[in-house]
C-alpha cells in the first residue's frame, strides 16, 4: 500500500508539469496576404458589421487595401488617407480585404524588465514570455502591448486602383507612413507559426497594429523599438 505522501507528491508533480492556461484561445481570419501578392485579389472578404463586438479584438486592411483598422474590446478604429491626411473614424460600417480576430474576456499583464531594441527582439520576447505564461506557441494567439514606446514605424495603406504589382515595400509606400517617438500606445498583435503569408508576412510570425493614446493614429507596425517602459498582455482565464 502506497503512503499518502506518495499521492500528495504525485499531485504536486502534476500541478508543476502543467504549463497551459485554462482559457480557450481561437484566432480566426478572412483573406490572405499571399492572395494580394500573387493574385492581386484585394477584394472584400468580410463585412465588419457582422462581427459580434463583445470582447472583440481584431486588425486588418480595409476593402481594396484602402486603409487599416484595429478593434480593442469591441471599439472600432479605422484609418484612411483622405486628401493626403490621415483620418481616424469609429465605425463598423466597412468591409475588409484581410481580417484577423479573436474574442478575449480577460487579459493578464507581464512586466518587462529588459530593454527591447528591435522588431525581431520583440518577437523573441513574445515567444519566450508566452511560453512561460503557459501559452502553446505552436497555435495562434493574440497579445497586447501597452505603454510608452521609444519608437515605431507605421503605415496606412492606400493602394492605387488597378495596380497589380504587390510587394511589401510598395504596400508601405502606397499610402501614409512615418516614424513616431515616445508615444503612449496600445498595440494589438497576433502571433502564429502557421499563417506566414496568410496573416503574417513571410519574414515574421507577428502582425501588429497600433492605436495611439490620443487616438490620432491607427496603422500597421513595420518596425519597433519598444525600450523598457511597456507591458505585454496575454489572454487569461481570469
């Protein structure tokens, strides 16, 4: 007969070996980057007003690549270039060529103690932090970045009609773009090792969109130097 201490020890081992969070994370998408690049298909693949807004987190490109969007807890922020100016509006009345989204009720933040000085360093940090948090990085997941960022490069696409020569650089240069420094921001990101050329570019496992604290800028993040004054947030059961 085994000692009761054996079972206590067994339960301890089971508890310690569990490295997964008790929360259902599902990332959905419509449209694909590779269809932009190889087929020139930038038509609408989803209507944003059909999405359930409760706990919604989403990003993507507007129909015909005429703008960007980010949804944070159901709040929509769409950006377009109009007469050479960046215009941000709050509406669900739009359609998307590319849509990535998830529903998250709770987030838990992870304090960052180290300096992060590039997009690639941020990607590595997210992989490591997510793993420690208990997220399976072999499956797609959303995350948030909040705080004051040293700098980030951004663009809001405004694709010329009837242009079929798609490249990542031309996407950046087609509309408004720039570099911001020392801005308080919220970034929504989606990480996936399974969706390169679908909703992440072929050189990365991340897709990031930014909203500034003043809500005067919504855009796709091309480069980033976060620094140290920020938090990472991952989906949590509570």
